[in-house]
C-alpha cells in the first residue's frame, strides 16, 4: 500500500501542476483506486469523483457503454474500457484525467476471461490519445488482483501525464 500512496501523491502533484482534474470509473476494484487517491491530504484540489460501475447496467447508465459492446466483447474488454473512458470524458468541461478499470478479480472466471484479467485505460478529456492496457495478474487472491490493478492504474496514469505533450492546450 505504501507504493500506491507514493504513486497517488505523485499523480496528484502532477495533475495539480498541470491544472488537470481527475475522475475514475472502477469495476473490479470497487472504489479502491478512488480510496487510494482520496487518502492523500489535499486530493480535493484535483479529484472530482469516482464512479463504481460494477454491473453492466451501471456501465450503460452512468458511462453510456453500448449494450452491443457489452454483448459482443463483455464487460472485461478493451472495447468496454474505451467506452468507459469516453463516458467519463463526456461528463467533464475542464481538462480532466480519466481512469477506467474493468477486470475479473475472482473467485471464478472463464476460459476467455480468466481470473486476474484486467483492462486499465487512461485519457485526458481534451486529448485524442488514450492508453488502454491488458494485464493478466494470474489466479491470485481477489484482494491482490485489486491492489495490483490500483497500483498499475496509478503508475500508468502518472506515466501517461509525463508523456502527453501540450498539456496546457
């Protein structure tokens, strides 16, 4: 948890320095990413809100994920995370870093969606570029999959901010 706290601090500082707000959409992590971020004093200067969209219904209702996407690719997919990011971006007016996570934390999965399969995406609302990465943490404990997902989301977000050019446009 200490590594995630450090990453949360670095991410918040980077957002603050670049005048970027932050919102999240979490499925398999159930709010753990938002809890890590808001556990840092001063996070309210950057963090606006997080949506826990655990069910397909909530992904459709709050993030406008297309029913066809959910039926053809499933909730745990590159395509769904891309639409989750788009749904977050549609909700904001100012430059905002959006982070979306969907995965299988267990205890059961399937052959095509095994336990430990997680998709994480990041995007700044005012930019075209998004990054979505597939992870397979393996069939480890549910809590460990959630913690690894949060850690990777924070790391990925920080790296993304470092690499995005023209943050002030």
